[in-house]
C-alpha cells in the first residue's frame, strides 16, 4: 500500500489521526483489531474544538 499526500501545505481544516469508535468496532468485526496494537494508540473519550479560546 502507498499513501500519497495531496499537498504538504498546512490545511485550513481539522486533520489528525483519530479513529472514531465505529471504526474500532468495524476492525473488531473484521477480525482486524490487532491493527491497533503496538502503534501507541490510546482511547479517546471525546474532543472539543476551540476557536480563539471559545468552544465551538
């Protein structure tokens, strides 16, 4: 598999590496849960977006 980045410029949008709970469940259903091992993955209980110090 090759991953090609469209651009190396910093995007003006939310980006990151977060696998939503549905994605984790799908991996489990496919028997691919081991993909999450040894990659320093940590559970995320939620997140909040701030703009100029205010939650949006």
